[in-house]
């Protein structure tokens, strides 16, 4: 083997080494995202910035304190986060460490769908009006700011309590964002479409309006009839059964269900479309 070939192999090995390091860092960040370790990382960055600034400006005492914090901080991290390290090693032994992010996301979406189904079924049977909009690719921060910020975990009990009549958060829409209840009592833009049935009220117009300007999916429960409706891509689908609603939400938000979705599901979307 010539020296040129040997140098090429070294360069390729260095490139692979760098890519593997970045991959591990990326997966590690995905693993700790949403945990208390994120706050720890922020604190470490602050300490490093202070240490750098103290070296630049000659702040010897402050620099010495930061150096001690860095020296002994890693031992403290190991002690404080011992349960997290143990869980990570267990998952690594099972081969599940790097699949955690994807499985967690799917699990959260499954919980979201289940919470919406349970809450919608409960409210439809009791004719409790509701308006639940689910953010997708298009951001809904402007509409979230019009309501009361919650940033709470999704549960059917919370959704039901929000829409109980004569409560402060009853009027307006609930917006779900990234697996959380972002806000309640939000104002959504009303559709001005002339093709909306005259018997439909503000909730349906708001649901259709938000679907015209975003790619969100919105579930509506009529206070007058208890019927369930749904909007998507500027189209309104009325009188959706609870089983059909589950099928549609799972086909939209659960990866495994998307792969198994059939043409009959898409046909049912069209059948339920409001003329």
C-alpha cells in the first residue's frame, strides 16, 4: 500500500470519526430533551462563559471559583443524575437508547389521540360545546397568544374541565402544540366562506377559518346537537362518529397507522364533507 493510499484511509477514518461523534451528540441531546438535564446543561454553559470572561478580563478570584466549580462539578453531576445514567446504560444494553426519541414522540401522539377521543366522546354525549385545534407544521403561536397560556400535559380530564360551561376557559379554542395543551380560550379567525351551512355557529366557522390559514386539524363538538365535526385543509367534515374520529386522528398522527391507512378512510373523509 502506497503512502497516498494510507493518507486517504486516514482522512476517511477522521471523517467517519467526526460523523460518529456528531451522531452520538445529536442522539444524546434528543435523549435528554424534555428532562431536567437540559437545565443542567444551561448551567454548565453559563459557568463556562463566566470562566472565559474572567480569563479575558483578568478576574482571578472569579476565575478560580469557576475553575473549582468545573473541577468538582462533574463529580456532583454523576451523583445527582445517577438514576438517569443508570437508565441510559440499561437502555443501551437493550439497544433502545437511540430509538428513544422516535418511540417517545409516537407514544406522546398516541396519548394525545386517546385523550381527544375520550374527551370528545364524553362531551358529545352531554352536549358540551368544544373546539380543539391541533398544531402541525404551520406554527400557531399568534393564536396561542390570544388565549390563556397553560403549557400542560394533555389529558381527557383537563380537556373536559376546560370546556365545562360557565367556566373562565369555556369560550374559545384549546390549541394543542407539541404534545401539550398550549393555551385555552384562544381566538381563531372566522371563515368568510359563503358555502358554510347557515345552521352552523361560531365554533364551526372558527374551526374552518383556522384550517384555511394553517395545516392544523380541529375537532368541534356542537353544543346544540352534540354532533362531532372536524376541519382539515379548509374543508369541514360533519357528523363524524367517535370510531371514525379515532380512525382519522390515528391515520394523521400515528406513524404505524399512516402506513396501514386504506383508501376507504380517505373516501370517508369525502363522504362526511359538508357541501
